[in-house]
C-alpha cells in the first residue's frame, strides 16, 4: 500500500516539475481540498486548479519539487494519512531572488477507482 501511495506523491511531483496544473489536480478527488504554503485554502477540483495555477504563473513558475520522504499510516483499506518531507527549489521571492523551500505535507488520501488520491493536503514549515 505505501508504494501505491508514494506513487501519488511521485505523480504530483512530476506534474509540478512539468508545471502541468491539470495533472497536479488529477492527484485529488473532486471534492478534495488543499492549503498552500501561505495558508490559502482551495476547495474542490476547481479550487485546487485555481490555487496551483496562480502559484505556477508566479512564485513557482520555474520551481522543481523534490520528495525527501513519505510515511504512510493506514486508517482503513481505502484511506491513509501520509506525512511527506519535500523541498521546492528555485522559488521566486518578491525581490526576484530564488530560494529553496523545505516543508512538510500532512495529507489524507483515499482510494477511488483503484487509485490513491489526495482528499486533503496541509503543508507546514
């Protein structure tokens, strides 16, 4: 199970690195939610697309996402809590300089139609 869940994080990171907002959003269930690193809440697929789209046209436009670790705890055969450590390289600061953003993600994932998808994602520093 943990390898299948890790594959969702890998798909997200690959889509991030391609700056493919639709592919990133495909990692969520339709009624899922996300909070970005600055605390903005996105509800539902449309909200996730709007949130990620705004990030990838501005501070994250040249960024690269690297997973450091993913730890998975099973809640049921179709739901897990995952804790991820990751780094986003080449984030654009308001002053134009690039920086590295190390963070953690706490995520609830559910298995739908044979695939693990994010239900809720909350980052922290």
